[in-house]
C-alpha cells in the first residue's frame, strides 16, 4: 500500500490501536459464550470466530512495529507482528474448519480458541515477567478445556486432567523461577533482566523458568504428557491446542534466552542437551505410533528439539544470535501449519493412522494436502518446511555446530519414515468401514476443505516466496 | 528460454490436475503434447546453441538474498546432452504408457512433474536450487512406484525414498558447509572460491575430505555405487515400465552428473585423495553387478543389476581423473540412458503380453515375435558394448582412461576389461534362454510389436547407432567440458 493511503486510513495501528486484534478476538469470545441467544447458534459462533480472527490477522499485520504499550510491558517488534499474524490466521482457518465440520457444538470451542489466541498474540510481544506469566497462561489454559471438550468420554477427561496437572506443575515451577529472577534483577521488565548480574542463583532461577516453558513446549524429558493427552482428545481440539500456544511459547523462550544470554552462562549447553534429547526421543518414539495424534505429539517433540537447537544458538550470543532467533520462529511456524493440517485431516478421518486408509480414493484433494503437509515436515523442497530447516542448518553451521547439524539431518531421515506412513496409509491402505460411532467420519464440506487447502497452499507459497516472508518478519 | 524448457512440464501438470474426471482420456494427450514440445524446444536449443563455449543460456536472478540463494540456470557440454536425452525419454515414456488406465490424470501429472525435476537438476547452477530440484524428483517417483508398480511396490517405494533421502540430506549438509566456508552457492564461482579457501588441503580427514564425503554419500546412492545400490533392484523391478525407464535412463545419471558438476571441480584436492577409492568402488560395482545379473531368474532384475554394472564404468571413468575418463563417464551416461531404456521398454512390452518376468517361462520369443526379438537382440548387443554401437564408446574409453590414469593401478584396468566381458556373457546367456529355443506356453500365440511400440524403440535405436558409429557426434559436446575439468583439477 502507498504510504499516503496508509496514513489516511490511520494505519499502521499505533499506540492503543495495536490492541484492535485483541478486541476483535474478544468479540468472538463473547459471541461464542452467548451463542445460544444469538442468531446462528453454533454456526454463527464459528462464523463470527472466523471473521473476527481473520480481521484480527489483518489488524496484527498492520500493527506498527516499534509500538510500546503499558509502559513498555508490550513491545511490538517485527517478529512479534509476524508471529501474531500467523497465530490469528491459523485461528481463523481453524474456526473456518469448525464452521464446515460436522462436530456439532462449537460455541465454547470458539470462545476458548479466541481466548487462547488473545493470550498467544500478547505473549509474542510481552516484555515483562508478570505480564508474560499471565498471557502464557491465557494462551495455554483454554487448551485444557479443549482437550477434554467431549466431557462424557472418559479418555478425554483423563487426557484433560493429565494435561491440566502437568501444566499447573510446570506453571508453578516457572513462577518459582520467576520470583528469584525478579529478586535478582530488581525489576520485572526484560530491560531489568538484561542488566542482571551473572550468578549461580540466576542460572538456577532461569533454569526453572525454562523448565516450565519446555514442559509446555513438550520438549523431552518433559514431553510424556503430550501423547496421552492428545490421544484422549478430539483431533480437531489437538489441532488447536498443540499448535497455537506452541508458537507463542517458542517466541517467549527465544526472546527470554536472547535477553538473558549474557547473565546466565551455560544455559545454551543445557538447552542443546535437551534439544538433542528431544530429537532422539521424539523421532524414535514416533516410529512406533499407530495413532495419528500420538504420532503428531512425538513429532511435536521433534520440532521442539529443532526449535531448541535454534534457542541454544541464540544463547551463544554474538552475531548468530539474531539469525537463530528468526530461524526458531520460522521453524515453529512451518511445523505449526503442517501439524494443524494433518490433525484437521485426522479430525475428518479418525485418530488412528489406519483411519486414513483409502483417503486418496475418498477425497483425492485432501490426500494431496496430506502429502504437502508431510513433505513439508520432512523438509522436501520447495515447501516452507524445507527452507525453515535449511535456514536453521545454515545458522547452526555458521555457529560452528556442524556435529549438531549432521545429527539433526539423520533425525530428519528417521522422521521421514514415520511421516511417510501417513502418506502410505492414505494412498495404499485398504479402506475399512468402521462402525464405531465416535470414529464415524463426518461428512466433508466445502468450508472444511477450503480451510485445509489453504493451510497446504500456504506451505507451498511461503516456500517459494520464502524471501518476502522473511523480509516481512525482519522488517527489511 | 531455459526457464521455459525447465518449467514447461508444469503447464501439463496443472492441466492434468485440473482436468475433470470424465476427461481422463485427455491426460495422455496433454502429457504427449507437453513432452513433445519440451523435447522439441530442448533439441532446437541444442542444435542452435549446443556447440557454444562456456555456460549457455545462463539466467541468474537473486531468489532469497538472506540465505544467499540464486535462481541460477545454465547449460554446458555436460548437462545439455543429458537434458535432451531426458526430454526425449519422457516423450517415449508417455507413448509407452499409452495404455495406463488406473488414475491416468495423476499418473501423467506425476510423470510431468518428474520431468520438471530432472530438467531442473540438469540446468541448476545454484547448489540450493539444484537440491530443490533433486528432491522434487523423489516425490513423483515415489508415487509412480507405489501406485502403479508391481506386487511389492510399497516396500520398494519406501525403500527408494528413504535411501535416496538419507543420501541427499548429507549432501545438503555438504552444501551448507561449502556455503559457510566460501560464502557462495554458485556452482561455477565455487570452482575458484572453494579450492582457494581449502588451499590445496584435501588429505584424509581434512575439512575438504569431509565435505567430499557428504556429497559422496548423496551421489553414491543415486549412481548407485556398491554397497549403496540395494534400493535399485527393488525400485526398478517394482516400478511401472515408464518409471523403470526413467529411473535407469535419467535418474541414475543425476549421480554421475553431480560428481562431474560438483564434487570433482569444486573439491579437486579431496577428489585426488578419493580417486583410488572411487576407482575401486567403481570396479567392484562393475563386477558385482555383472555377477549378480548372472544369477537372476527375473528378466527385469537382470536388467536392473546390469545398470549397477554399467554405471560402474562411469565411476571408473570419473575416478581416472583424465579427460578421456570424463568423456567416458559422459558417454556412458548417454549410452546407458539409451540402451537400458530400450531394454526396460522391451521388458515392459513382453510383460504386458505374457504377464511374467521369469526368464525360464520366456523361451522362444524369436519364433513367435520376430520384431521384438530383433529389437531385443539389438538392445542387448548395444548394452554389452559391441563396437559400432553406443555402449562400446563409453566402456572402451573407460578402460583406456583407467590405463592412462596415473593414480589407478593396472589391476583396475584389467578388471574393468573383464567387466566388459562379463556384460557380454550375461546378456548373451539371457538371449539364449529367452529369445531362442522353442516357444514356451506363455509366449505361444502372442502378438508381435505394434506400430506404437516400434515408434518408441526406433528413435533410441537410431541414436545408439549414430553415436556408436560416429563418436564425434557426442564427444564434440562433452570434450570441451572434459578438458576444462582436467584443467580445473590441475591434471
């Protein structure tokens, strides 16, 4: 857009106008809560959810970078703008999917999703420990309810309880660490943290904070809740709860590490060890899974591993820190889009891998999308996932971590094996008619297909146009 | 112009994908028109510009500045003949797949996507772009094998994908490492930048040696070099005819092509350290392929193992490090592309008729199907390296190069020569068992080749004779490249 047109419209959104996306999402939240009394009921809530989060995406994209809010509690950087936009777009596509799906009662789901999205869009910009804590919780808490959305199913409740208990525990550990950090740095803002003198206690405190965040990111060895929780839940709920909060938490992790790299030596080593551990545990555990949700949970552990490699490089400081910071964001976005796509397909077809059997005959278009998602996660060019991986590897090699890259590459091949099992099921599996009612396939609708197709298309387009995507994130 | 050649198949892919189901029959026409246009364009460019010096039809645009990736295409004496061969084989593959009736739209879309990937591999001059095309090739081939293949197609397709993917990710590490040290992905610039950076140190365990190893792993799987060849028999045998042809005819060439394009000129010192290893592995591939081919009872598997053997000659040629050797490798590339394609086409044709690939059940074809027998004998003779046919050019040059090479010991020359002999032996034995003798029950009463099938085989046969009789027709393109390469590695 031309500069004069932009300024005429009062754009980009500066000052408190930067809260526009959150207000829009609040509209969706309340509409969802009171959908019973509003026109359209469940479908109305989904439609409003879609429209509001799509507008919120536009709003996020138009937020003026550099905006400071609430005395510096929020700082809208270029990368925060990028992540918030992606989060809102994913939320919009997810709402669109619910509008087109046959899952029935969607109103609370929309309200919860909107709440989580508000939290996530704030979390990517938060630069204050207290605020950070609040918005991270806001982003992840609705997930517990979504996981247990079918409250009459025992598995779902068990899953939700597991997820809830682990999250509460990790939150407490995080808070515990934060309390020390506040004491040590004599302030709650990131600016104060940056000035914090190095000390063993500081390392301990920061370690606690990271531990809490890693558990939410499902990095090994704090990943064990994820497969059980996801398997017990509806795939469409997992598609949201395992994707949106993770983008926000990744940003929080890399931002904190970036801020504190100087005051907490050795963290990068701890993070690297956990990254390697996550890659091994995730990749090899995923090989054995017969349930798409469990597989994607372990695949999430692997992505956490890749993201933590980048986070560790951020911790090394120096010239690669900034590049590693961006590499982490790109990687988590690439894996988020693909994960959401796979799980939404699983929401149509059923949670087990064998439920995908014969998809290529039932719905060739969705089968094609599934191929795009899996190839992107494997890292086959020219899809977005490939460039995100390549970028990460280049940063790692620039930082002198050749061994890590070689190792990560081998893991990528192991991952190819289980991702391809999804493709194999979809294209070669013999379709079995399943009469089990909770696995009965919901009818396809145009809107759900559009939503999944848009996710697949975005991976192709963002891959070929990697340059503009990256430029926009860097503000270059 | 080159971009047009590379991306022309994309038009066909999109048309096939958007075609409504009731126009299934149109897919093959779309594919035929696209591939013919693509071949026509490539051949025309070849005739018009093929003899030029340096990089032809070069095009360079900045694609992703942050990670320094260019959209950079160009051709030379190494890649131009391969590009033309590839586009030609795609035309023939489409004609040979005329009777595909299971999901024809997807089939032809995949075939065209494969064509796009291969065009790109042979044209890309930026390492990342090269890798992009290199991987694009995997996907359609995975589907071609797994959807239209034989009984064990799923196993073969998975094995094919994982093997080649494992190899190529190591190559990716090599690519990123090269960029880290030299700051460039440009394959042409790297010929000067990389040796300058490594300052002539390519000894064992040196940095350059490791990068060569990374590329070697990626390329050796593709060539394939013993012991990384085990995906090949499965993939070739299970693949549908057209895919086998393209696997053997074009995709195996990606490996030797990349050795000559990347490993040798960009990492010349490590190449010298590796030379002997490459030579030994090449000879082992030749003999191993030949001996295993002897033992086969399945005609398609025999042809597949003969590919391992033939590509070994290319490796020996490369390992020799001489201009003759590089010419040999390029000649084997082209000639093997022609003869093995013929053999796989013929095997596919006999399979369509008899539904068997067992050599024991195929005796006496000559009596029943004289035209088929004629073509089969011709292809077999060309493959075993009979003088005046194209197979002889590369294999003779490879033996000569091994002899001339200052690095390879004479025993390699001797064993390479024995390899040619073995090639003759298993092919003749195959002819004796399948073509001659009394017609078996399965062969009895089967129709001979029809006009469509003959039109697939004839162009290949003509090229085999032209190259075999008049070597210069091929070597005039490859020789400048080979001489330049020798200059680059300081030989």
